[in-house]
């Protein structure tokens, strides 16, 4: 089986005059399989948003290539299909909603695809149900909370029935409740509908929910591993000015003091169990 | 902080007028305007007033609200009426130096007063009973035939719908910038008019910057959702004429002919 998204030797720079070493994206080789849940972490300006925009041909490589479901993003004729395959959700929900009525906003993408009105209606209902916003379909987005707006934005992408959704810091403008709701929706889309998820984030707790974490710095991929392994690279995370999850820091420090704790603890309850077991020893 | 901004003056409701297809309402509004202009005799004017009363009743919009909507136009109406009173020549009833009021002038002036008031009140009904979204959708489908001559109908309606969507967002942003500048010591309510206008520059500049930033992000979001202009686009909500729409059209055709009949059998005295 071929990968859903594949980058081969991807380089990118807005202006081509610098040397390739200092480009925004530098020699990115990546392959994301169908159904994966990938988080991309990295400090500000590391190129993670730029990379995400390559996944659905909003940007095209300056050098190298990006294949989405086998289609080259460089080719103009593929763009329509690529954007149907990989949908993208951005940071600010206000700047993604185009209609004053929720259901009309969600209908926007299927309308662009030229679908039959009945098919559009059923997709809109399905998408709103998938993000748990069906009760609000006749509301105006202006009166919704940030988390609700962001879920409507996700529904607007879902209505295209993409295989993959790329989310560019979808929770960074939300309150804790909205953040939790959006994360629950994202997990559900991955579990229930088998959607491939690429989540760009600053938050370690959010990255911990993915199956695979990619850490970027200065246009390069520094780490690409499971969250369990990535979170124990404490020195690297600190050097990149990323928050080290409290749990992994605690476990590593205790281990340095000679207390035996198992590897790969990322969740609070796992940690509690391990500590209880260690205390009983 | 959040202002509840309603653009236009739509009053949600379930009257027959609310439920009519927006296209019917747009076309019938034009019908009504023509009717106002052909109502020349006293009888047809009376009929026009009755018709207007009936329309207001069927819209369930409070009559006071409709008349309030006419209020800002009163100076214009009165001025037009007065102009006609003094300028129409004919049988004089009152002369003062060069000023002359004639019977014909009085009649024309008075009919204009009634007609203009009816015109504004009647046209405002459509804005009270139709949301801007519905109006835009109706307009889009009415203009659809213009696509043949390459008039960008769906692009136009997309522009209107995005404008409606972002006006409240930008208004909110405007408030926020004003607060931010006040917090930095800016004053907006003092000084002479020129100073006042100048004090708004530090608000407008950030507002424009933010509008452009939003526009760029919106462009990306729209491209992600496969927008490529009006070509091949379909709509989820297709407007459909219901029996009540045909009834309304028939009703207006009848009143139209009645007006002509009133004009013919009870002609204007002058």
C-alpha cells in the first residue's frame, strides 16, 4: 500500500536567493499512512505550518516533490483532487467560516464540488453530527463559542469526505473547554471514521494523544517517533524550548535518583500506578 | 464586548409575507413601485392606501415600525411636495408677489406626499420580512440568466455573503482597537471636528491591516474547500415557488388592473 502523503526531499523557500541550508523547509522526507494520527511539534517559525500547507497544495515545493495519494502537488490539474483528499483547518475559526448560517457554511465545499442538493443536505447533516453540532445548524456562527466555531469549521472540511484532515494549531485560540471539545472531536474522527489526522500543535498534552510525533526545528525534522519515545528526549525538547511534559520529566528525574520506573509513561494514571508500585517495592 | 449587530432591519416571523419566496417579493416590490407611480386619481390613491394597509397587516410588522422607517425621509417628501405646490401652473388660489399656489399644484403636491410615503413604506416591508441571506439568494437566482452574457452572478453573491458575514466581525474588531488605543491614552471624544477625524486614523490603520490578514487566511480556507469560482457550483437550498407565491402574484396582477380601472373610471380632476 502506498502512503497517503509522501514528501521526497522537500525543500521550500519563498525567495530563492539564500543557500538551501537556511531555507524554510530543508530536506523533508516523510511518509504518512492512511488512518494515522500524527502530531507535528516545534518552536515558532520552525516551518511546521509551511510544511502543512504543502500537504494540500496550498504551497508547492521549491525543490523535491510531494505526493498526495500518488498525485503530484506540482501539477495544477491534480489540485482539485488533492484538496478533496486532504482538508485543512486553520487557527482562527472566524477567518474560515464564510456564511452567516452554520449549515450553509458546511454546505460550501460540497456546493463547490457541484453535488446534487439532496446529497449536499445529507452530507451536511452527517458532518454536523460527526462534530456534534447538529443542534446548531440554523444558528449564526457569530453567536457560537470558539470551540463550537472550530467544530463547525471541521464539519465544513468533513463534508468533502476527505481521507485526511490537517489541523494547523486548531486549539490555540480556544478556552480550555473548547480545546477539550475540539480534541475529543479529532480523536473521534480518527477512531470512528478512520480519518488520517495531522495535528500541528504547541501543546504537549495534545501531541500525547497522537500515535506518532514529529518534532521540527529550523526547517528540518529532528525526531519522528512514538510520543512515548519523543517525550523522553528531555534535553532535545528543552533545547528546542518546548515544554517537557511534567510526567516524563518526573519519571526521568526519579530514574536518575535510582528509582526504578518503567519506560514509556505518558498518561497521568499510568504514572500514578508506576509510582504506587515503586513505593511498595 | 460583543455587540449584537443586526444589519438591515429584518424582523423574524412566520407571516405569509415572511414565507413568500424572496424572488416573488423582489418582483412584487417592483410591481408595487410601478403601481405607486400610475396611481394618479384620488380613487386609485385611496385604493393604494388600502392596499398598503392590507400589505402591512399581512406582514405582521407593527404599523408604527413601518411609519418610523418613513420618518427620516419626511424632509425629502415635504420638500418635493412643496416644490410641486409652488411650481405647477394653473388656476391660482393664492398669490403673494411672485409666489403662486394653484389648485393643480395643491393636488399634485398632496398626491406626491401620499405616493412617496406609500412607496417608502411599501418597499421597507420587504426588508422587514426577508433576511439579507434570503434576499441575496433570491437576487442570485433572479439574475442567473445574466450568466449567459458572462455576468459573474455567483461571484457577486459570494461577495455579498462574505461581506454580510464579516461586517459584524470587523465591527467587533473596531471596538477592540478603540479600547486598545484608549488604554494607550488616545482620546476620541474631544476637540474640534478635524481633530476628531484625525484621532480615528490610529484606529483605521490597524483595522485595515487586520482586514487584509483575515482576507489572506480566508482565501486559504476557501481554496481548501475547493472553491474555484461559480463554475460547476451547485446550491444546497434551491428556491422553489410554492402555491402561495402564485397566489401573491395573482393578487398583485388584480390590484394592478384595479388601479388602472380606478384611474380610468374616476380620473384625476386636473
